[in-house]
């Protein structure tokens, strides 16, 4: 039996992503097979396609670091067939084939069960987006209700989800965007202040909060990190979570000169184990009840993956992109 899957033959342009027919994978001991219903798209896959993921990726490879679907085969008996599950990270799409396919096999210990009647395209947008956003707020920032927060890169899918979660905590949210036409989308999510990012966000933030914000999330990357730090109050915290700029390091980093006095810098990255099933279920229930929003931009069929990657690379999307098998 065969399935359709998107295969990256070697790093390079979008044309290197090809829809192919592959054998349906068989789970080995400790693994589970999932029938993919939707696969969220991430810049991690863009980095892999561009050859920025290091030597850990062996080609050819089915991309996709996350997926949602139903259990198709679980030799361990942990889950029954047709159980709704989410999975992410752990080597998906890099050291083993990922979610850009009709079926995928993953370690059973990185599978998160849930129950929801939300559409699969909505569910497909959630796992990695929620894991990263929840972890940034809880681990990276130790964010508290009522605090102020700056989201640098606010119209990214992670930035928008952090805004949704922050508003559920009654935080005051300031989000940045380079495209003023995306302001309405941020307002729909409840963002309190929108700043057009001209490279000098700190000055604009301090017009709102003269002492600086309590917390800030850096999603653009190292080119804007210094300015984000300068927008944060003494004893406030900046969490470095994203690298939309594709620039990962600070050249000639000298901490005493680089870090503003008393401002804390942390970082966050996580795996499936960092998203408790209770957190995932609560969020899905909130979405179903209308008290939370999933920032979904567009869905694509597997055959449209080249168009999807081109859109992601253009930075013109406003929210999550999802592939549907």
C-alpha cells in the first residue's frame, strides 16, 4: 500500500519539494502510526529546505515537524484506533519522516491525545503554535496576569497565539508589525497597542510605558533583540523564542555592553512533552466556546506545497499555514 507525501530531495528552492507516492510506513517497537488529517507549517521546515538545519537532516526527507490526526496503528496498545492525537518535534521531518504526508510514524511517547469537534484545519494549526506560545509565557517569561507584554514579530503565527493567550491572562499586549495593513487582524485578537516596526520600537514602547514593559518576546531574531531589550523595564524579562530573520547569533556579543542594566534575557524552545494534554484540551475547548481564537491564515493541499512554502518565505502570511492531505 502506498500514500502521498511531500519529499525534499535536497536543500534548495521550492521546486525541490515534490509530491511522491511512498509506501505507508510501518511502526517499529515503541512507535505509532498516525493517519494525518492536517499538518501545520513552520519556519523550521523552511530552514530545512534552505539547508539551515545542520547535518542532522538526511535527504531525501518528508518534511513536517507537527501533525494532528487519528491513531491508525499502535502496536503498544497505548491508544485505541481513531483516537484523536497531536504530535510534534522529537526529530519529525529531520531525523525521521514528518507530517507532510497521509501517514506518519512517531514515537508513542510524543503523542498527545485530545477530543474535539473543531475542523481539522483549525486543529492542525494548534500543536506547535500552542506549545511554543504557552512555553514562552510560562517558562521563558513566567508571565503574570495584569502585566504588560511586547510581542516583537506580532503577526507571525506564534506572535498572534501569544497575544491570544496573554489576553486570556488579562495582560496588556503591544504587538509589532512591519505591515500596517495587518493591524486590523491584530485588533481582532484583542491587541491593545500596535506598533509599526521601523527598527526603533523601544522609543515607541516607552511613549506608552515610560519605564518599559514588564515582559517581551523576541520573534524576529538577533537583528532586533537589542532594541527589544531596550523596550523592557529594569527587572523585566525578554524571552528569545523566534528567528523570523533567519539570523541566529549576535556577533561579538559582550554582555555588559549589550544587555541593559537589570533586564533579564531568557530563551525558550520545547518539545511535545512541554505541552501538557490538559493545556491542549483546555485551549481547544476555549476555541470551541468562542473565548479563544486560532490565528489560521490559509490551508493548502499537499499538491500545493510549493505555493505554501513560497508564501511562508515571502513573510506575507498573517497567521498559520496548514497542509491538508
